[in-house]
C-alpha cells in the first residue's frame, strides 16, 4: 500500500494518476470534498475512465490529526509526502510551521512506527542556500539561517530537518527540491494562479530569474527514485531558467491576451512591500507582497540539476511546451 499526502494538490493529484495507472494500491489523504473535485478534474486530463480515480482509498484527515493520520498508515509500505501550506505572508508563520514542519514530523514519526520502507518528501529549492560565487546553486549549497529567509522557506527547511532526523533513526528517505512547478489543474493556488492573473491582463513583470519544472517531470522522477535502491539523498529538479518577464509574456502569448509590458524595478519592489505593509496595518487586509518576496522577484537565481540528470540520464520537458499545454487546458475550462 502506498500513502500519498496532499493528494488533492498539484503534485499529489498528478502523482496519484501515475501511480493508479501503474496498478499501484493507493491510499490518499484529503481535507475537503471541494479538494477532491480538483483531483478528479486533474485525472480527467489524462483519461475519461473514472475507475482509476475510484480505485484510490481516500482518507479525510490532515497532518495534525494524529488518530486519523495513524489509521491511514495501516499496511503502508511507501509514503509520498506532498502536502504543504504555501504562503509568503509573515502573519501565516504559525500556520506554516504547524502544517509544514510539525506535520512533517508527524509523518516521519509514523513512518518509523509503522516501519515504512521508504519516504519521498517534496521540498523546494527555497530551502537551499544562496551561492556566494557565480556558480549555480547545488544540493551542497547549504542553508544560511542568518539570511532574511521567507517564512515558507523557513518552515520547509524545518520539515527537511525532520526528514533527515528520521533517516538517523532508521528511515530510508528521498527529498526532491523542485523549482517553480508548472502544471494544469490547481488554478487558484501556486503557479496556477499566474495563468489567471495573466488572463485577466496582468500588466507588470520583473526581470528576476528562477528555475522552472513541469509537474509531470517531478512526478516521474519521484516514482523512479522510489523504485531505485537509493536512499537519504536530495535532488534539485529544475529543467530551465526563465525570467519572470519571459514566463509571463509566454503565458500571455499562448492565452492570446495582452502581453505584460511594464517592468517593476528593484526600487519599486522595495517601495511596494512597504506600502503593502502599511495597507495591511491600516485595513487589516492580508499581505500580498512581503519584504522577502519583493527581494525574490527581482533576484536572479540559477540551480544545477546535474545530480539527478546524470543519475537518470533524464530528458526534461521543455518549459515552452509545458506552458503551451497548460494554456490549452486553461482555455478549455473557461
């Protein structure tokens, strides 16, 4: 039995389809019926046959509900831990820590208690340190706690520490560190929200650069690593580096909408997060641009996927091909 946490998220839903299509016996965690509908929709991208989705044993719980979570571990041999809370708002730190760090600690402890053979944890390149030279960031570029790290990265790094703690106690584990994951289905969260914003005539971009990867590549690599006799390693998953300008303008082109044409300068990003903070203090509305995010969107980060590429001789999906496919699906659902 394979257990998937975050089974209704972008990575989890695509992963569940691939596992089910390979005739794996699967149990997955979900939090609400509305989330289940998202997963069902993603399955429909691959097939009109509903039997694969119906073959999954669904358990309604969350990472902090230990009694129900423990019941979900019965007869489980492998775990894919995809569940996470994503937010860059400093006011969400407690919620982020509970879900990402403490929730992962619960998963690790249950893996140890039930003698799970292997755990795959979906982390992020956000947990890696910054390169002090012009060389790309690798798995050996270590986290610096003295940096002005964003709250999401802090809690995901804490989660990684829980996984490594588990390996010291006898758990075999793999960690993947994807860049920005692009995929169809979860339009109201993560990278999926970018397609909505561009469709609604987003006018601004930055020249910041980061790494991107197709969700199908992430899922394929996770499954391959779990089938191999490899343990206690982490792997960066980035296929290409694009500027946000190129990303947003490419999305606009494939959606057939107005191309974003106003560049946000670094000084404007700095001013923007301060005005956003003031708006939050005056109105109580949720933050939309933190200090750390303002820095991130104008910075240029390069990541090396050489470790995983060499291990698997992996052929990455082109990001332009991925965006074109996502935009086609997005327009089909309008």
